[in-house]
């Protein structure tokens, strides 16, 4: 009963420090965790960059709401008298809906045909080893080096011989000649990252090479297909030189050519041109909204899960 108790380490350290409690350990920042100043700085930079990117679009929409052609000189007065009169004029007194129909036919046709050809080409070069498969991809790349002015005359001659001048199919084929080489390179890179064991599993299950490609590979390549589709759509939607040369009828003009003629007719009416530009941007924005969920997803997400 008279034996003294041994002092604990806490008591010993407290006695050594003059009775002061031990200091709290300093919090260690984990890897990848930013400090408060770093987070504020990065968010500030992102906000400024977003404002710089969105300001021209917002300014164009704001100017399109001004009813007078000289409102762009005094933008402060638009707020009190803004209206949708410019949009009503463009929709009722121009060939907007003819341009919309032609642009959608050509753009969607280029997207479907171009992506289909590019996907089969990229998969064949990625998986099959036939003579000259490497040179074939370089030949596709070389076709992108020729400027539009050089290709215009031979393409016009070819389309004339095929009687495809002033036809949607002829313009779709011309745009595919531009979109397919790039998309084939893009999709080949996507297919290279998909494990080859998936193809072997398809063969074990009795699938043909095309069945393996359609049922197993394409679902895993949705991000690549979305990027290729978006590129093909934009290529056909915004091209001017080929469309203005090969399309002769006013009712078959695409948006790019129609806007070009509209600018020449209403050069001083910038309010109408702003409204037309906003309306033309709507189909592209809608198409981007449809494919954007696949642009950032993992390429082989779920491909190796058992």
C-alpha cells in the first residue's frame, strides 16, 4: 500500500515542460490537397477564363435583342427596349428553314457515313495486320495536307461526272473525304487502348469479327465515337467553300452559305446578323448537349470488370 505509483509519460512530459499541456500536432496536408490560397487562386483563374469565353456569346445575344440597326453603337439603350423582333424577321423573311433543312441533312449524313467508315477503318488497322496497313494510315494523313483550292477543281469534275452537282449526297461525300481521315486516326487510337482480350472473348463465344466489333468494341468506344461525330458534324455544318461551289440552288444552301448571302444583303443591319448568328448556333449547341456526356467518360469503363 505504501509503494509509490509510477508516473505516466504524460505526467512526465508535463513536469518537464513546466506544467504546460503538450502542443497539438500540426496538420499534414495530404497529397493532391491544395491550400486555401491555392484553391482561391485556381478558382479565380477559372472564373476569369469562363467570363472571357462567355462574354462574346452573351454580348452577341444582347445585341440581337436591339430592335434598331444602330443599337450596337449605343448598347446601353438596348436594355430598355429589347425585343425579339429581329428573330421574328429572320424566321419569316429569310430562307432560314431551308438553310436549317439543308444543314441538318448534310451534317447528319456526314456524321453517320463518316463515323461509320472511320470506325471500321480504325478498327481494321488496330486489330488486323494486312500488307501495307501502316502505309495506309499515312496515306490518309497525307490527304489532309492539300488545301481546298487544290481539291476544288478535281472534286467538281468527279461530282459532275457522277451527276452529283447540286445534290446533298455529293456534298456529303465531299465532307466525308475531309472528316474520315482524321476520325480514322482518332478512333484507331481509341481502339488500341481497348484490351485485345475482349476480341478473343468474343471469338470464344462464337462471334464473327464484325459481331465482335459491333457488340463488344463499339460500346466501349463511345467517347471516341462521340468526339468523331462532333468533329464530323462541325466540319459539315460550318464549311463554306465546298458548299458555295457545289450547291447551286438557293433552297439547298447550308447555314454557312445562307449567312454569307444574308450578310451581303443586310450589311448595315447588324442586329439582324446577330439574331441570325444566335439562331444558327442553336443546332450545334443541341448536338453538343446530346454527345457531351460521352466526351469525358472513361474509354474502357466496365470493359475489364468481371
